């Protein structure tokens, strides 16, 4: 029996024929990196390969590293194995990795979403025999509204807070979510202020995309300057002394986890906007179908539910353990799974709805 083209081991996803890892979580000699989030691009590898637009991002995060940038659909060969990077639509510079050897094609999705957010290069369907998919939101309960509708709600929320004389504090992951929000905020309402962590990353990606101007919050920033305006901050800033400068303020979070009341309650968030940089349930299913694959490997997220459903649909699906976090990093709370965030009635509803879909 031939060894699989890609195998999961203690270091990451390994292509033995090429001697290359995909998004490894332990230091290796050569790594192909799908995107810049910390769970996928880690420090310590000798050589990095990634998309051109991700190079400044991972250099900002990891320092002086040896990295080669590739263009979309540019093929490169390592010991007879052909690789290429294709848009994943997740965040700026996010890629799927296509791997081909002796006519067999695997695709590692990394993290991805199918909706065009106006920031990342839109997701591209890549045909393959085996598809490695994330399952961050692999439950029927997750169903995203169109981004345009959510953005309208966010700007209306900001406008109302301004009329009430309050500062709007909007939480989003510092790489990806923050820039997506910034791109679509309406600067005619007021000024856009940023936490230092978000401003630092935004400065890195500004050469890649047009975004409204921002003002970094410093020690010299006065409370009166912030009143009625909006502040973009990472979730970790909530509940810290830093946020006291915003009083009186109203908080909101933009995340797929805002689907659940329990997640909002645990974080003591006033308002939740359901916006994710990952696929919802239907997005996952349609993406998998579009690849034309026969085999599916489910990683990080609701892997058991998605793989079980896919097997019922005729796929050869299985799960693999990884150290990728999906959007759990946005919660920034010490929980083993998102189920820890949910009240009992939501857990019951999710189980019922999942069983309805799976057992159709």
C-alpha cells in the first residue's frame, strides 16, 4: 500500500516525497505557510514559503526569517512534487496549498471562506482527489448573513451610540477581522481610532489595500477625543485598564461565535455581530462538493459532526488532530471547546439541529 501524499505527524502536515511541511506547529527545515495567523505561521522554521502578500505579515510577526514569496497559481517543484498557492479568501495573503505527485492531487485549505469580503483575494475552487478542510464552524447552526447587511448594522450601531454621546468599542482579531471591519466602516459618521496592536498590523497591510484613515490611541489620547467615535480593539483589550479611557462606551464583537448568546454573555459584550473569516456550514459543504474530491480530511473545529455527515453523503471522510485553533483565538478565554460557552438550552438545540441534518 502506497504511503499517502500528505501525512499528519507530531510536527504538522508532511509531504515526505518533497521533505516539506504545510503549516507545521513545531520547528522544521522547510515550511509552506498558508497565512499569517499565529496558529498557522509559527517561529523557528529554517525556510518559509508563502504568498507574496503574506511575506510582510509573517516578517512583522516573526522577525527576520528566510522566506520566499510565490504568486497565485505559480507552480514550483520540490523533488518531483508540484506545489502551487491559490486564494483561500480567509484574510489578506491567505492561501490554499495544492500538492500534486504522479497524477494525484491534494489540497490543503488552511483556513478559508467563500464570501468575497472586499479585502482578501476571493476564494478559488481547486479540483483535487483529497481535500483537507477546516471545520471551525462545521455545525448546521452556523449560517452567515451577507456581509453587506452586517456592515449596515455595524454602522447604524455606531451612529446610534454617537447620538447617545457614547464611544463605540468594536472588538476584532488584530489580523484579518480588524482590517475587514476598517475597510467597511463609514468614516462620515466619525473618526476611527485603533488599539496599538491593530494599528501596527494595519500599517503592515496598508500598502496592499485601500482603507479609511485611523488614529492610534496613545497615553496622550484624551477621553473627550474618543466620545462618539469608534475604537477598533483586539478581544484581549476587553476588561483591561486600557478600556477605561473610553468611558462612557458601548462594546461589540464581530465574530462567528456571536451566533451564540453564551459567547456574548461570557465576554460581557453589549452587542454581537455575526461575522466570520471562516465558512459557515453550507459554505463548507459547497466548497467540498466543488473540489470534486473523493476523500476529505477534517481538521480543527467540529470535525466529528462534519466528517460523519460527509460519510453519509458518500465521501471517504475522516478526522485528524492538529494544533490549529480556527476562530477560537478570538474568544481568548481558557475553554477546551466552544461548548463550554453555551447554556444548556443552546447545547440541546445544536444537538437536535445537527442530528436533523445528518440523519436526513
